[in-house]
C-alpha cells in the first residue's frame, strides 16, 4: 500500500524508548487520523 508512513522511534543511548519518544508519538497520533 502506497498511502502509508511508518515512523519508528528509538533513543540509541538508552537502547529503547525515552519519555521524549513517547511524547513525540502522542503528538504524531493527534495529528494523524486513525485508519
């Protein structure tokens, strides 16, 4: 499917997700309507 974008977040120094990654994901979800 060509109408999709995948965004993967990780903080390499932590080896996983930081609180900033989670906040960014929340902001992105508010901008993009659910399918």
